[in-house]
């Protein structure tokens, strides 16, 4: 008998099939090539003039917009939002609109075109984490911006258009729907219990163990109880902080290891699937929240999501999280 | 400059690109074959024993589960929910779950394997609409069920696994997230204005005209102001009713014409794209609502939706609805 499960963070019910559970080999494979083509690309060293001028780079004495960097952040050449202008909020009868003000940036994670994120050293992944924090802290100074989405699409099927490994950020003058939902439900939970739902979740999952993938002193990697997608995976810090940008040195170093291990497990079990990686954090301009808790979500692209799911917000997941957690735990590399 | 627009029915902000708007020819084509293979399938006449026994059929005197039908509704052979048993709601610490009780049925829209929905006569499409109503009225008698999702996935890329034209219904013991959101936001609007937001929307859109595709005495077809996807199209009845199953003979007849015309326009402009069609209606066991208004949503599958959109609930739409409405209006066939 399938089970209906409710996610405590979004109040969303999901059907989890338990009868004919789909195992890793049952999904249509769409593997991301292990060795990129190596073609010279605008993200490669020596091609710096082919991107807009950098807004951040980690380099060893070399000049801006020249080779010699280990990580580089540049505005997206085809941004979905523009940074110049006023919001000009206005109504049109029933409707509300504003100018598409915001930032859209690309984090070029390494100069080496041939590496994917899981090939990077832990030190290099830690740099990516620092670049996320540095950009968020900078964008926070712009009072028009209310949210920064940090994300990575890996593989063409997950929406990556350039193969040179990179992450992205989109800074928005609004809070995205899914984050707002989490804030609302977590806020109601806090009103009721005076505890953070994510802190409770981490405690319960660690006691139970069935959905745990990796556990360190600072982070827990788990398959959520009511996942929308097979092998949906969350990385949750054990210490309560609502804002990602409060991350400290010890956490960043540990997160680099945890993230690399998690992605390597996913790549091993699912044979290099396309995936998206997202950071959920509290809105940029708000004070620390006792009820919200930043975390990362990894969504491998394994199933076709049709208009049905978009149109209803209703998900049917063929793989119970207890099974995906077991596959990932047993994959080693942890 | 791109625009940020808020959908008045879900309070969701969407980025609508206006600079480099994508036109019909700019999307990757994934056309649904115009002529199906014709291979004998379990939905064809003579194959009735290959499906579970029918729960409804429109036939001319012939026997149950025998040929001679013009439309047939059967339980899905691989249902995502089971109809037998108790809900057994229970908690597991933080978590909530219940048995996967519900119905999953298939509406075989015509005996003719070679026809797609737009090839059907208006009379045959009207039959599909009646079958939707008849099944909803029957399932309403089961007090465990709180919602019936009526939908159609057309084309493999939209999730259809059998080519013989069919729709589906899933009856659930919970209300899906997206419908709950619409109910909440529309409810708040009603508290504030004492008017239905959909009725206001229809009035405003008809006055404006820019996003209208088809207008009859009983229905309006429009591109919503803040669509998540290019060529997202809604069919809204002009008369206020919260529940789809209140549809009357005049409306069903007109809807058959409107639906066929709309789908033919979409097929012409976008070259037979895969699409999903959904009915949004008020929860099954609830009384008529002055603030909610049933409608249909059509979502052509034109773009790749990555984990990013799922993970954030944030959508970037490259085609302004004013442009898609114009393409559809000018396609004729209305």
C-alpha cells in the first residue's frame, strides 16, 4: 500500500510508493559526461574579457580580469534581472508588478575546464562556499534586494548551458514562494512549540537513523521524510542559524567535505546524474529568526516532471527515502 | 528590462522577460506524432479484458466490458493509490502519515486509437466532460476522499505512457498544495473585497483584451498575467461556480467547442507540443464557495524545468503572455 506523507516544513502531502519502489537502476539514465570536451570556453583562464568584468575573484597577486585566479564571480552575460534602476512598484487593476531589478551572477568554481565539482579539492569547494558568503554579504548592502538564491545546475538536463563547472546566484527584490512557505510553516510550528522545526527534525532523524546519509559534528545529510523526488537530499547544519552567511571557518571547512562526499555518493549510486543544488536561507534584510534554519537541498533529475506536478503541487515519489538513504549510506566515500 | 509580476490567485512572483522574448519558433520542438502507431493497445475495443473492469462507460446497448462503447472509464492498472482500507492517520514524532487511500482512473476518450483529442468531434469531447462530472459525483459519495484531480497528459514528454488518447483522475484524501494556495489567497481577497478574484480577473481581462485568446458567452480563454510557463493558458467559466461538477448542458457543450479550439490553436502555433491539461476545482466535500471559481489550466511542455524551479518555486518565463495571446488569437480556428 502506498503511503501519504506530510513534509513538516512545507505542509505538503506526497505519495510515497512503497510497493514497487524504484531503485537506482530503474531510472532512465542521462549521465553527465565524466570528461568535458575541453573546448575553450568563456569561463577558462585567458578568456576573461569574454565575460562581464568580475565582481569578486580569489587570486594570488594577479590583476583583475586577467588569468591567475582560483575562483571568479562575474555577472551573467544574459541576466534574467538588471541591477540598474528603481523598483517602480505599481498596480494594474488587480495586478501587481515591478521592474525586474536584481543581480544574476556566475561563480566560476575553478580555472580548470576539465574538473567537475566532485573532482575539486575540499579546499576549492570551501572557496566556493566563501564566495557564496562574500557575495551575499555584499548584496545585502543593496536595500532593494530581499533574497539571494544560491544554486548550481549540473548537467545539461538540469539546465546547465556551459559545461565549465559553475554555480549561480540570483538576487531578488521579492522572497521566492517556496522559501516563504517554509518560513510560514516553520513560524507556525515555533509559535506552537517554541522550538525550531529544523532543529527538532535533525534531532529526530539522528535518533531514528533510517533516513540519515552522513553525520558529522556540524552537519547532517538526510533524505527528507516526504521527498517530492527520488533521492532528494538535504544538508542541514546542526547548529541553529537562519542565515547562510553566518557560516564560520569550521563550518565552511566541514561543509566542503560533507558536500563533496554527498555528491560523490549520489554520482556513484545514480551514475553521474544531472542535479540541482540549492541553498535555502532566511530573507536578506531580516534579523536572525529563531524559527528558520538555513540548509541545502540537492535534487537529482531522474524523473520526468510533467505539467501535472506543476499544476497541482502534488507529487508522487516512487522511491521511499529510507531506501535511497540506504543506497547512499552503503555507497561508501563518506 | 524584464518585469516582475505577481499572480493574483497564488501571490507568486514571476520574472517575465520582455527584452529577448522567446517566440514559438525559439523553443526546442518535441512534437507529438500526428499519426499514432496504430498498434493494438489495452485501450482499444476488443481488448477490454486487458484493463480492470470499467467503472463507467457510454455505450449503445452493448454489454459491460465488451466492445460497443464510445467512452470508457477504468481503474488504472498501476494505481498510485488504493481504494480499499482505512486512512489510519498517525504521527511519527514530527511527521504525519496516512495510508495511500484513493482512486486512480483512466478515461479512454474514444475507441479509435488513431485520433487525438483535437481530432475528436465536439460531441465526443463533450462526452469526456460528462464523464469527468459523472465520476466526480460518484467519488463524492466516499467521505474519505477530499479532492479529485482531473487531468490529461498529452505526449510522452508530458508523461503520457500510452498513446491512445486518454485523461486521468486521481481522487485524494487530502487537498493538493497548489489548490490549497489558490483557496487561501482567493479567500483573503474575498475577505477584503467581498468579490471573487476570478470573477474580477475575467472582467478586467475582457476589458483589457491583451491576454484574451477566445471569448464566448460562457467561457473566457486567457493567458494569465504572471504565467510560470510560456503559453500557459487558462479556460475560465464566466459564471461563478466553485465546483466543476455543477457544469450544465449548455456549458458542457460550449466548453467542448472552446477546449477543442484552444487546443487546436496551441497545436498550430507550437507544432503539436506535449502538454498537460488540469481542472482546478473546490474540494469535493465542501459547500459552494463564493470566493473560489473552477477553471482549467493548459501547460504546454516547451522548456526544461530544472531543480531550480522546483526548489525555489521561482519561475522565469521567457514569453510575455500578451505575445503568446496574440499568437494564439491570430492562429484562427477559434
